[in-house]
């Protein structure tokens, strides 16, 4: 394991299209050529603007929302909110503009994990979960054990259910089921995704496996629920990052006591973390619920 | 320069080789410690043999797990880090990293960190005769540790005595990396020279802060961090100039170097070589691009060897009318 070499590449990519996706979000599609490998759901890229258009220093980690192949190239989709200097500048790039990418980075969702997969999304965290739903549906079609995609999508209110129509459309195409909830009750039942999960679970063939992306408060709630109920759960975490590749050591997350005890400094890759901290970029961004210390994650 | 007709120098003919004491570098561009792993992590995207050298992440006797988050904050034109010397420790470095470095064929400078002179002595005693290592950079300037950091080492007598104890332990280059947050970096550099250092790196990051106004606390896990990136270039360039005027041993310039023009500035004010750090986080091949850019820039100026450029602005105080070329005093040949 420690001998495994990274597969990410440094590459240029071209903006194919970019448009509004509702609720102040943008949908971006980039075309990138081999040897850039196709990302898996939960993996991310480091995106950097061309110098002339770049008001910030560091590249921005962006979770991949879709992957399609077109004429030997890859077409990667991203859902983001232009809220900072960097993302606002990114929002200004039109078709044909060039950006720089590092990727694919990190470890994605273990979609092969045994159990009926339940995908949970909070707000714009829906992006990688729709990508996960795509992949699960493809596997179902290719004759593996049927894995009906079930997506639970929650947000503060209807407006924050980013790209809800797109989610409906994609889940319908994939033969999956979409359940929504909002904290203010403006769409679906009132409550959070964990409450929705408790409501939906009885109708699902168990045992279950959870895959989730959203704000850390939501992920903590999902993780604690999963630990309490003995259901495996995998959570896509966020952190400030500089390099995104394990070199700068800038994105530690606290390990659980159990994970610290199990940590083996001989076999663990040095680009991963250490006994105390897991690096979000290389070991994650997707972590098993039992591997992190949820009390000390902000 | 000075209106003289330029010689025409083909890009491929530009000689970039420099020396830092016994350390021969094929070109003057090194990676900065902490920004290039232990030398092999970027090897699948960067031809590390084409770099002047690779300075590893700082190694300490025991593994260190580093500081709590947040460890990285972006600021205007720069980034603060508070990593806290996280590293795999000497034993794992020897067992796992050294064999890979041997296989890589890169010029490897190992950064060593210690809380006391005795710790550095022990590290160098164990690594000093290792043939895969071309030199050692002594990290006298980490801003992010409670013990053995920049403050502890900012004492000329301590530096001189430590270097004198370390000198007999290796024939490879010994380079002292200094903090800019001192009263006189020139005094510290002179102390290192007196103690037997082959070169001085000027400089490490600047101590900086950033406040989260919502939660009213530092945006880093500790109160302060080290600032790097383009924001510090003018500051670090002045430190480099100060050090170059203070010592006769070669100086390695570091601080906010993003492209070949930045590197040319450092070399002009007296650096024999440069280190590229934060730029690598933006583009893993940043240092390699700077090698290419440097060769082209020198050729375009009709300069056949980087050693002709080295220190052209070092000899005198840099004021009005002082841009005349002066002979380099540095032992870079």
C-alpha cells in the first residue's frame, strides 16, 4: 500500500459551458484530455484560473459533479456558488477559456460497499451525490446486483435545494428515487436529512450503507446516527487546502480514538496523515464515520 | 545592459551551474523545504533530476504530528501556514524515503530540525555520511513550534557554536536557513559563516496573523503562522540582499518567487541560488518552469552564465545610480 504512486496529473482544461443553476449557483463544464484520469464520485480537482483572470493565490478544491466522455476527452461537471473572490472570477469565464487542473485527487465514495446504498445530500452537496447516483445506475444496468439509487436531499428551504429539477430529472432517468425535506417545510416534510432518513428507512431493503455530502453539521448528524444504529456511513468532508496532494500537510482532521489505536505508521502511506490527524486531501475527502472524532470537527 | 550591444547567446548554451560550498547544482533553482515532500511525492509529474535540487520537508529525530487545524489561511497575495513541523521522523525517513531518493537521482538536500544543538548533532551524526544526500539545510527558523523554533535560534553565539559542533560530522554542504523576524539577519548569517556553514538561506516565512471576525479568534489553530507567497517577496528580497552583503559564503534566496523574473531579482541582489515554495502549491512544476524561464531570460540578455549575473546588485547600497555591474564576491564557481 505504501508503494502506491499517485495517479493525479497537472493539466490544462477548457471551459465548455457555464450557466446559472438556480439559487445563486453555477454549473460549469470543463473538457480535459488524457492522461487525466476519470474522477470517481467524491473525488475532487484543484482548479486554478489563468493568471490574467486570477484574483487569488491558491487553487480551489472542487468536487466533481459529473463525468462524461466525448471524443477521447473527459467532460467534467461542477456545481459551485460564486461567493469568494476566486469563485466569482471563475463565474466570469466563458466557453473556450482555459483553466488549470490537478486531479483526480483524494478518495471517493466506496460505492461497491455491501448494502443498499442511500445517498444523502445537503444543499449544494447534492453535486457529488448525483454523480454517485449516475455511477450506481450504470452498475445496475451493467448487470451487477441491482442497486436502486435512493437520494435524500435536504436544505434550509426550497430555494437552497440547489438544482432540484436537475436532480428529479437525473434520478428519474436512472430509475432511482428522490426524497426531499426542508428545515422550514417549504418543500417536502419539515426537518433535516437524518429525520428524513428515519422516515424513509423502513421502506428500504436492508442492510443499508450511507454516502453523504453537505455541511459539516449535517455530516456530523449523519455520522452519529450511523454509529448509533450500526449502519456503515461515508462522509465527504471539507477543509482549507493549499496543495491538495498531501504535500503541504495543511488539511488535518482529527482521528477517532479507534482509528488512532488502529493506525500503523509502517504501512500507512506517508502522504496520508499520522496517528493523530488524517489528511482530508489524500485520505479523504470521503471518510468512514467511525474514523473521525466528530466532537472535534468544526 | 548599459546600452552595450548584446552578445547573442543561444538558450541551450546558457550555463546555469552554481556551487554552494561542496554542493554542485546543475542550476540555481531548488524547492523550498515543506513544499515538495521528501523529494519523491511530485516525481510522477516533475522531472526532479532537472531541478537544481530538492530540499526535503524538515526531519526531526521523532515523528511529529503537527499543529491542530486550521493550518492554512489564504491572505492577500500570500498564505499563512501553521503546520508545526509535521514529519515522519528520522527512522521512517531512513527506512522508506532514502532508498527512493537514491533511485530518483535528484540532488537532495535534507532539511533537519532540532529543539537543541544536541538533537541536530544526533541527526547529522546518523545522516551525515549518507551518500544519497548532497547537503543539509538546518532549519533554524520554523515560526510554528513552541520549542526550537525561530526565536530559540535567533542568537548569534548559539548558531555559531552549533555550526561548529555540526561541521565535523559531514563533508556535505551545511546550509543554515534563517528567520527574517530578527533584529539583524546579517549578524545571524555572519555567525553561521563563522561556525563553518557553507551557505545561508534567506529566508523562512514571516510571522503573520489573520482573525476570524465571526468567531472572534485566530483563523489558524495557533495564534500566528508563517506568511509566504508573492506578498513577502519585497521583504524577503531585502533580507537576502542584507545577508549577501554580510557574508562571503553563498546565499540562497527564498520568499515569494513565482517566476523567472523573481528569481533573477534574487540572483541580482546576491543570491547564488533560489528556492521555490508556495508557487509549487499552485503548479507542481513551478520550479521547473523557473529553470526554463531563467535560461531564456539570461540568453535574451546576452549572458552566457548565471554566475555573471549573480550579485550584480550586491556590492553597494542600492540607491540612485548604483546599478553599475560589480564583480561578484561570492564563491559560486
